[in-house]
C-alpha cells in the first residue's frame, strides 16, 4: 500500500511538471518566421541569418531543422551579439494567448 501511495504521489508531480510552460526569456522578441534557404530565415519580412549552433524548438521543446519550419510560424526569438538569430521558440496555442 505504501508503494502505491508513493507511486501515486510521483505521478502527480510528473503530471504537474509537464503542464508548466517553458521558460522563454523576457527579452525574447516575438515574430513570424519562415525558412528561406540554408541558414537563412525570414522574420517579419526581413531576411536574417541563423547563428552557428542556432536552436529552433517546437512547442514540445524538440529541435526543429530550419527546412522543416512551418511557414510563418509564430515564435519568440533571441539574437546573438552579432545580430544573428540564435534561439527560436515556436509558440504553442497557450503561449500565443494574451497574458491574463
């Protein structure tokens, strides 16, 4: 019985952890992104270059290759010190919703 209660408690903690939103930095800018070619993307109509080691994460935090970006994905992104796109988070429906 004790093992069952421990497992039940752990399952509740795991469920709560997966329900949390990811941590996207406050300074991340919002935009619409599409892949152009190679390491080039377009954000809000402006062509930009992905930095070496750039990461694009889908709503489940899985890595996405630039060529597989859905067209005009709603994202938040950060630039590196050279002005190249360095981190991209494709927003979930919940993250797109205005804060209450």
